[in-house]
C-alpha cells in the first residue's frame, strides 16, 4: 500500500470537507493505492450519528464521493490528464448513486474500496463501497466530468 495518501499527493491545499487535507474541521479522508484498488479507512465521530446509533447516510455518501475523488484523480494523472488551467482538480462529481445495504456502525472503523470502471478524457466512472465486518454496507457509482473552467 502507498504511504502518502492520494489526497496529500494530488491536492494538498484543497479545503474539501470530506477529503481536503487543508480543512482542519473536515473528515480528512486518506486514500491509498493497494494493488489495482484504492482503499481507505474511516473512523466515524460521535457527531455522525443518524439518531439511531448508526452512521448517518449523508456522511456515508460524503466519504464515498470523496474516496471516488481520489480514485478518479489518480487515474487522471496516470493517464496524463492533470487539471486544466484554472481547475483545482482534473474532474468534478457529476453524479453519485448510493445504495445503502445494511446499517453501518457508528463506533467502528469502516473500510472504503474503489476502482475506475470507465475512463475517457471527458468522463470517468468509479465504483466505490464502504465495508465493515467483511460485508458491504453501502455502494456507490460515481460519475465524474472533466473540469473545464470557463
């Protein structure tokens, strides 16, 4: 597994709530290469409670989206598609379809896994999942479009 997170490598000054290394108040997700996959571990905070003692669905969607950002950004750099002039990232989220499969514990570290499934310079798609106890708890299909500043 890579030592430096993909977030620290590709966008260290980004203040994104979910994955921005420059946001001290954010979740500060750290994704790493592990073979052909991108993986991360995330430990929820007590404030992420859905009111029933489980991880809030909005936080799940956020970490899936932000983990897919690392997956897609790494793929973009590997293919020679860095950010265009004036863009902070090579791609931006165009859509995220999240499926909640089972309750996710609030007090346990969960694991994220992601891969790019389709890639062109105009659009990428990534499949991401959140797992705990060896079972998927949520999955997401993220669509990313090339960021073309106007």
